[in-house]
C-alpha cells in the first residue's frame, strides 16, 4: 500500500511539473504584455526568435496562403485614398482589377497593357512600357502602375512613356517595392529578371526627371515588424491594424507615389 501511494505521489508531482511547464510560456507572455513597452530592448542573448529562427521563409507565396500579402494592404490603402484620381480613360498594367475596384462610375474606358500577347484576354495593348510607341500620347486621365517598375530595367524610358501618354492634368498612381523578397514568378512572366528595389528618394528623383517636383507626392509604408513579417511570408491577417499602420521611415517596405502631368485637362 505504501509503495502504491509513493508511486501515485510521484506521478502527481510529475504531472504538476508538466502542467506548470506547459503554462509557463503563456504566463510569461501575459506578464510581458503588462510590463514591456515597444521601446524595451531585450539584453543580448535573450532575444526570443521563436518560429522565426529559420533559414527559409514560412511562405514563398507572399503570405497569400496565410490571409493575404502584407504589401497589398498598403497598395489598396494608397489607392483607396486616391480613388478620385481613377476616372475617365484609365490604363492599368497586366490587369484591370484596381481600375474596376476604385473607379466606380467615374471611369469611361479601361485599357490594359500586357507584356506578352495572350496573357490577358481583354488586353488592349501589348508591349514593353519602356518602348511603347503603340500607346497614344496625351490620352489617359489616369495610369495605375502598381508593382511593375521593379521588373523594367530601363526605368527612365518607362517613366517617360507614362508621362507622354498621360493627358495634361492626368495622374499616375505608382507603387514599388522597398524591403522585399524577389518574385521570380513575375520575373519569368515579364521575360526579365527582377531588377530593382526602391527608396522614397530614388522614386522621387526618378519621376522628377519628367514631372514637376511640386506635382509629386511620395510616401512609404512599413516598420521593422511588417518588413520582417513580409520577408518571412506571413499574411496581413497575422498582424494587427496598429502594427500594419505604424510607419517607420527607416523601414520603407513599400513606396507609393502620385504624380500629375503639367497642364490642364482639355
């Protein structure tokens, strides 16, 4: 009997240790959430990497398989704030999703520029934005140019084309990657490699070669958490709204630009 009681006591003690160990991490997290601030810096050697201590990303699908890409959150936020610019005749690259989504009843015609024939059934123009004489000059009220310029080596020629085809007073809405993985699938479909990543400064200077400086607005999105999460392939649903919206100018994950062509609409 004594032997049995001893065994039961040992088992009970072991279970208590297991249960204590299992609840310790949540308790620690709870205590940290009540005591730590965003400015607290852990001592050297005590940084907790957790699931991020890995040499390969959690997802190579941009987080699309985990609730949606983080950069798309910023792109749609930028376009939504400038939706009034999406009007009249609009040109979009590779698809017409954003022109349709944000154009409402202000759009009279949507054109699509596709790099290769047959990739989009409704494409109205085929070719390279850097060399596109087939695109008519002074024609479009709005050009939507999202996540495209990084795939074009001759950036100056591409921006020159955008300026040429806009009507006087027309607007181009641009997004480009800053801190980013490389999308080799996009590179293959465009026929070239991924050529560039950008900063606010380089994006502004690029467009100032064609557009008046006072007609250009540039901003960046992102912070150390969103940039790291994007590199790991996490989805936007895995971050809070506060975490997504916080901006740190030292971590330019995505750059957005709005530029207006000089002159007045005819």
